[in-house]
C-alpha cells in the first residue's frame, strides 16, 4: 500500500488519449496569427464537448506537427485509413479536438 501511495505522489495524474480510426474526408491548412494550424476531419468524426465541428487540429508549436500534417495529406490522397489520437481539449482551434498522434497501417498506435 505504501508503494502505491508513493507512486501516486510522483505520478498524480495520467492522461489517456481518445482515438478514432477512419478515412480523411478533408483538411484545411491555416494560420491563427501566431502559428500555422492544420485542421482535418475523418469520416463520421466524433462531435463532443468543445469539438462542435467533428474536426481535429494541430499547431506548428507541436513537435509532431510536420509529421502529422504530411502524413494526413498523404493518407487523404492515398485513401488510407488513419488512427488519430486526441486529448479532448480544443486549445489549438476552439471548435476542434487537439490531435496528439496519427498512426497508419497495421501498426498499433
């Protein structure tokens, strides 16, 4: 029990990302005045909470911005399935979930 308590003190919160798998139905590269923003949508996207449009967004301040942006564009044109992980917040674009990772093919996300 003491070990569990110690672990809880050092790791007080663990965030688990939600995910969705599907085909990219469209994307919009834009700029919000401070950073580049890449917004994209999967077919039958989840609409919940702050995400009123069913879209995902990632800003150029993210270390994975270029990788996700180019991979999503390739998946759209190649009609490949993608798994998107998101954290449920809409900090990058006020009506789109913040994308945290995108996975392609048969590899586990």
